[in-house]
C-alpha cells in the first residue's frame, strides 16, 4: 500500500490524498502505455497520407500552364485516395 507521511492538519482532513495498491498502480501504468502507443502510431499514418497527397498535388506544378484536364485528374485521384477519409 502506498502511504504518505503524516501532516499537521489541525483537526481537519487532508484533501486529495489517494492510496493505491501495487496492482492498481501497475494497471494504471499499463493503460497509460497503451494510450501512448496509440497516439504515437497516428502521426506516422498522417505522414504517409501527407506524402501521398503531396505526390498527387505535385502534378499541378509540373507544367507552367494549368489545364482543366490536369485539375480534374488530380481531383479524381484525391477523391479516390481519400474517399474513406471522412468515414
């Protein structure tokens, strides 16, 4: 059991002191690790998504003039790649 040193409280209760068992602390630590792992995996997915998006959008800047066919092709590719993004 985790315990704290006694404090002078002048006949009042000390607020915000929690006691935990060893298993509770380990469970809490494991939950924090799981959430950290999930958060760490998200940026890698977004980096990959950004690279794909950048590769598609680079087609717009390959030529000096912009044509409607180029724009429509890029929009179709973006729509195909990110169709499940909003779901």
